[in-house]
């Protein structure tokens, strides 16, 4: 939290200046919403948790009372500044679908860790805002606190939560990293964005594991992004084949959204340019990573946080789906891995590969 005391700045002028400053810092979308809790959003959150659709993500349940609304977290908040930073890809996220010797890494994780980039810009904007209105107080958030950025972004007019539950923008498609600033200043709210999914169900059809029990609802336990990133144990066998060569996240429901045709890769923040070695990495090389080499390869990447064991587990599932005889040897080398989850995945993969 940032604190200070002093002069008055006309709020309407400050709001316009804030939008300009946010754009200078790399945010392509800026909007404002009331900080009042929304009972509809709160009810949807509690229903989702009651259905156990959050899986192993215990923090969602543990802090649901705080997550349900801005003022539930901070009673003094009066407005929300919702911000989006673009990471629009230049290449087709589905391009490696039929290249089983290669690994598919979600677009958002191919560049620099967005947490650091977005938070740095948010803090710079926060410092500027306090300089302009020293009597104000604020808090900044990017994906690591009990904040519902997507519903707040919709309320602030950045876009709408599509049937795949992700934010969709008319200008930037699905490709936005979201951040939020809670402020004690009563900024004028923007109009909430209307839902423009219409009758389209492309994202629902595209999901390899049928993770959407109905439009606008996601069962994380069936989602490849959840299974490869958040889930720490063995991947349930019913989902392994459907994972294909996806080893970190999944872009399928995002990639097929028709609104992406309006997204311009030129709007992407340079920090999110993909690292060449992560665009189409070879599975054989990834399977050989020990902890030291894993940490070196993924320094500065969001992938680093899942650790070597979980990452190699994912690579073994992809290897087992590949039918590539050249992967038999690196898979066999992991059958006695000290980590039992890795060893089990290696046994499964070895049984599916032709003998070398």
C-alpha cells in the first residue's frame, strides 16, 4: 500500500491524465469500475468452488471471502483501475499440433515472466498517481492476490469474459495480461462491456479435454493448463492422450476465438517476445534436463515456478503420445528417477513407445 498526504487535483482531469500515463507505460487497455462488491460475481465464485471446479487450488477456497469483491479485501477502496497489456502472438499457437517431436508451450510463457513486467508498470503508474493526488491510497495487483481481474476488467469495459472464461477484447482478442489498482479515489466508472460471444461455441468445441461443463464455466480439473501447471501429482490417465505435445499450458480455446482477427501483434509489449528456444523446443532435449539446467533454461520465465519434476512429468506425457522411437532412450533413462511422479510417467510413456 502507498500512503501520502497533501494537495487536491481535479478528479476528471486526473482520470484522463492517468489513462495517458498508463498507455505510456505499455498498457493498451485502461478502464475504471466501482470498487463495490458485486453479489452476482460473488455468488458465481462460491458456486464454482462448491462444485470443486477449482481442483487442488486450495487458495481459491481459503480466501474466497476476500476474493469475492474489492471492498471485501479493502473496505476503503472506492474505485478500480483495470489495465491490460498485450502479448499478441505473431505465429499460430496451434502450429506444432502435428509435430510430436516438439513441445508446445503456451504463448504467454514463451517470453519474460508477465508478473514482473506488468507489476513494474503498475508500480510506476501508482507512484505517478500518488504524486498527482498525495491524499490518495492505493494497492496494486497482478494475478498473485485474491483479486478477480477478469470480472473487474469486464466491469471496467476492457472486454468481456467469453464462454472459455477468459477476457476477450474487441481490439486485442484473448491476448491480454491483466492488472488492477485499487484506489481510494472515486473515479467515474466506465460502462461494463457487453458480451459479444453470440452463438459462437468455437472455444467449447476446441477444448481437448471437455473442460467446459457449460458455456462460461470451467472445470479446472479437466483443463490442460491446470493439469500441466497447478496439479502436482500424476496426470490422470483419462487426460494423457488428449494432452498431445502440450507441456506447459494450452492455447486451444484462446487460439480459435474469432475476435483474434482484430488483434495486432505490433501492440505486444516487447518483453513478451518469444524466446527462440521456447517456440518449438525438442522433447528429447527437455527430457534430459536436471534441476540445475532446468533453472538455467527457464530463468526469468513463468515456467520456472513449477520446478523440474513437474515439467519433466509433462514432457514424458508428450513423449508417450509421440510414437517417436527416438524418444525411447531419453524416456527409459527416467524410469528410475528419484521423483516417483516422474518415474511413473516414464513407465507410462515407455509402454507406449516403439522399441528403439
